[in-house]
C-alpha cells in the first residue's frame, strides 16, 4: 500500500518486461474502488477506453515504448472509506503498428455485432 494525503499527486508507471523490443504499452482503462474485489458497484473511472474521465488524470512522456507513465490526484470515496484500490487495463501492441488499439487513443464507441 501507498499512503498519501488527499489531493496529493500520484505518479504511476507500468513496465512491460519482454525480450521483444518492438512492443508498446498503452493505458486503456483505470478504475478506482474502495472494494478490492468489486470495481463495478462503487467505482470511479479515471480513464476508460483511452478516454480521460477524471480532470486530474494525465499521461506522461516515457522515453521507452515498453513503459507507460500516468498520474492523478488522490481522492476519497465519500470520506467513508480509508482505502482506494486501483485496477488498470493495459494494451500491448507492436511498435509503429498504427492500426493497433495502442495507437487509436480515445475510443468513444465500440462496434457491436448485430448478429442474426
């Protein structure tokens, strides 16, 4: 656990460890919750499908394609919970594959299969 004050800036880094140097990491979704086992009922979205949802969320430059850096301000859930848990989904793509999800950025809608 990390102990921080309310509204303190938090800086995070996710690193991919692989022998393949032609990969890039992209932060797709990060959700916070006071319950480490439930990120749906009482949850706060920082970023969803590459779209920033929290005004304090920022992505930061990394000189390495296999490292994603981001940050946000610490917050509390209605002051009733002393802990906040973070769950992030990251994408790993081929470097310079501009058709991949990593290079699409914010995706507002997903295409659905109408089926039969």
